[in-house]
C-alpha cells in the first residue's frame, strides 16, 4: 500500500516535535486564517492484533489532539496527532493547508523533507541503541529428557 | 465531503454543548415554557437554536432524518463534520429528525419506541419562524402546574396528527426551535382548545 503525498506529509507533521515546527511558526501564520475546529483534545481507542495477524483486541485508549483550519483562499488543513499539544496541532493543520497550495514544493523542501530526515535519523538511532541490547536465546538441553 | 463548505460551530464546544443539552432538558421538563439559547452559532438554513440542538444532541450513534427543505450540501457537510452523525433516508431508522413547519402534517414512519423501551423513540426537532404568533392553546400534563397557554404557530392538522398517533407510553417528543428560543412538547403533554 503506497501513501499519497498528502498522507506522507500529514504523518510527518504528526510525528514532528513542537520544537522543530516552532521555527516555522511565523511563516505558517503569515496568512489570514480561521479555525474551523479549534484544537481539541480527545480520546481514541487503539486496537491491535496479536502478532500482527491474530484476532483484534483493544489495546487501550490514548489521547489525541485534532484541529482544522481554513486559509483565506479556501484551503483547508487538517491535523490529528498523538498527545495533548494544541499548539502543535494548530501548526500542523496550518502546514497541511499550505502544502495543498499551487506551489507546495517550497514547503516540502523546507519543512517536510527536513522533518522526515530528522525523524528517520532519530528512528535509526533508537533502532541502533535497541539492537545493541539484543539477546539471542537458544536451548542446549531440554529439561525432560 | 466538501471541505469548502465547513464553517466553525460552537466557540466553546464543551460548555456550549452542555448549555444546549441543558436547554433541551429544561424545555422537555417544563413543556411550553420558552427556553433561551444565547450562545448559538449561525448556519445558512438553520436557526441558531436548531443548530445548537443538533450540535448538542447528535453524534455517531444517532442517525438523523432530514426533511427535504434542510437537505442541503451545506447542512449535510457541517452536521457530518461537527456531529459525526450518519444520515438516513428511512424515517424508521432515525433517532432524530429535523423538520420544518410544512413537514408537520405527516409524522408517519418515525419510531415511536416500544412498550418496554419507549425511550428509544425518535426525537423530532422542528424549526419554526417564531414561537409566539399562533393561536393560543392550553397545555396540561407533567411539568405544568395547572395549565399553560402556548401560542405555537403550527397548523391545526399537526395536533390532530399527533393525537391520532398517540399510544402512551409510546410516542414522539418534539422540540420546537426558532431564532435563539425553543419550546419542548413531550408525549405526555395534553393540548386542548382554549375556551372562550
């Protein structure tokens, strides 16, 4: 299953850190816009499958923040992200709206690529840290014989 | 869904929805008494009170039946976005119904609940132009100490239609809305002509 470009950038914006978005705050807010749905915190039920393909079960609830903005020219930006950060939700929705413009390339190169690279390196770092602690178990002799 | 049609709704979603719910409760607890809803948003085709009731009462579990006069892309898009409610074309499936003055003559098809669960009936929201310009009728019943004079501008045939479908405890609860005001008409209220 391949992601559309918009799915990709919405995911990148949701996983970004607020400190990475804040340098762009002035540029993002440099347009006339209003809130269709002001940032709001809610709960959502997370479901999972044992081993990835078992019967579905409820893992638990997590907090989610969502926001919808409309720019003066009619573009509508959405954001959904994990956690309770309303400032982040508004900035992410604004970025989504800007990226839907006729020239998304500037925003893509400035913002999304940089954020995606930062996320990839964080992930690689974490995977490397985790891999160092990996332990292989194997059985030499079984107890009963 | 057309994102261009979306408009902001409640300024303070939590408290405004609670005020709307409170007004609806009071309206049904004291039938015929006008309730005021100050904090209600505007949407083309819906009065502020009607829209506030929709925002307070509707959610994913409440299929809504729209009268043709309210079935516009704007109303559909905004109710679907802000309430998340499904729309139904079958009156039988509706938990809420949104009607105008001209739809009052035929209340057939709506779920009246059953004898074991009369609370599962459809709740009817009716939008009028105002609530006080009609002929005076006397309301009696629970929530009214003796009797109350109410001047709802609804056609006479509506009262006949309501009486015809009466089968207490089954029945329809109706909320009339106009501008920023609403009046409740629960199934338990008895409505009679004013004696001159």
